C-alpha cells in the first residue's frame, strides 16, 4: 500500500497481484475490491497472469511481489520469474520498488499497529528496467534481484535507527527476525500445515 500511495500521488492507480488467501481478511478484501486488484490462486495462476499482461498492454500499472510472499527474515527471498516474463510479453519496463518500515505495522508473526503511530515508512522507486522479449527470464530475474538488493541496503542505511533485538529488524542488523535459513524452515512448516488443512477441508473433515 505505501508503494501504491506514491503512484497515486503521481496521478496513477495500481492493481496488485495478491495471493487469494488475503481475501479471507476483511480489511484486505475491502482494499482488493476497491483497487480492482487481482487475487491469485498460486496453484492455478494462468488466468491471473494473462489478465495482468492484458492490463499492462492497456497502460495500467500492475504491482507484483517477485518473492510471491512476505519475507519473514526481512531480507530478499529468491525471486519468481513472473514479473520479468509479464514485462517482456507486454513490452513494458519494470520499476523496482522497495518498501521499508511497513513491517513494523503489519507482518507475519508480528503485532499489528495500524493506528496513528507515526511509524516511518520509506519507499524507493528505482530506474526503469527494460526487458527484451527474447531475453532469458532467469538471468533478467537475477538482475532485478541484484538491483533491488542494492536499493534495500540504501533504504536501510537512510532509515535511521534499527534497535537491537526488535522483531522488525533483520538478524543481519542485530534484530530478532529469523535468519533467511530459519525463515525458510518456518515457511516450509507453514506451507505443509496449510496443505494438510486444505486436504482435510476437501475431504469434508
């Protein structure tokens, strides 16, 4: 949302590609509907992909989270190739964007603070990245991640204090957030629990 607000200030609107599970949260369901964002069933994402490419060709802005989910470590995860493939197919540039500080308001495993707390949130938009239709999507995705990693480091440097032990501060900066390796284990366990719950629901249990 902070990134979308910056785009809105420039007179444009953003459509987000967002996992369909977010529709289960009332406030997110309201925001998704109001912004005409695209809920994505990650097991069947072909239609959402085609819709996003169509919107891009119409000149709309589509926001894609290349990691596909929120990083519990607050470090960049491995990127999926979807954003690069959409940009190449639609003939539009990628605008690498980093948001820092929003995890203090709402994140996986953390407390929610959506009131008037004056928590600073920083957004950095990078220079456009052009992707040729014939380019290698894996290589271009790696390039995108490198650019965004450098952006992340600059935003963190400019942000100010990162108190030791705070849940929203990466382990690398002295915080209590899990390391990327620890986060991967947590996410794997969570995915397995969700898969088991879906199977039980499908079986009428």
